[in-house]
C-alpha cells in the first residue's frame, strides 16, 4: 500500500551514492578504451582520484520533491516526483523522478534509479589544493550499491574541471565504478586538456 509522504524526506543511508567511490587500494585506473592508460600513474583527467572520499560516519541524505513522495511499505520502495533534489555529504543530485529501493532490513540501499534530466555534482579538492567540480549527466542514472556501479544512460556525459567525455549517440552507456574505473560503451567524444606545462 502506498502512503503519501511529506514533500521532504530525510534518509539515513549507509553506503551513499557517490559518483565515484574509493577504490580498495586508493589508486585509480582509467579504461584504455577511453584514451586513458591502465597505469596507476595516470594524471586522472576525469577526477576519479579526487572523488574517492570516504563517506562520513552517520551521514544523512535529504531528498526533496515538489510534486509528491510515496513509500510502499510492502516493497520498501520510496518514489519522489517533481524537481527532485538529493543533498548528500558526498554529492548533490537533481532529477525529475527518483526511485529508492531499500534493503529488506531497511538499513541500506538495494538500488537507486533517477530519471529525467539527471545531474550529479561533486565538489572536491585536487592534489594541488584547487577546488574542482565533477558533473555527471544523463537521461537516467542507476546506482547499484553491491557492485558500486553508477550507470549513466540517454545522452550521458561526465565532466571533471576542464576535461570531459560526452556521448555522441543516445544509446551510449557510461559506467563509473568505485574501483576507480570508467567504461564507456557506444559513441563518445573525449576532451582532455594538458595544462601540466606553464
């Protein structure tokens, strides 16, 4: 049975939904198919290393929606519609609709799906102390906590500071993994600016 919830709902989520999450060894890699190197000495043009921060203890995620919010007690599914904004210590996300499926014990996430005009933003600091922003966009985003994959579809793009990768086909898929790997399937355009020399 669906129950209408207030327009603002506060979730305490264990695990969170980072655009990128920490790799086990702290050393990011890039997918050679993207024009990057599989070496751990990559200059990290898409900010994988800069976005691998640990989730704060007792982190809270606030989800607001302008149209409605519902929770189905039987399936442990919460749905939010209308200018949805997700504020989390690790990211901010905007979308038209959000579906959150909780684990059976409701102590974490099973699946998160965002639909329509999805924008995921993370603000970080690089090794030199410079503030940098990473932005993922797409018509749909799916986060699978068990694998750590964030999958962007429907004209996806990822931008980190001045570097970016943009789909050139609607069916392109971009998968970002907590292990520090980014994989793109389908047509895309990658722009990496070398500003290492003054």
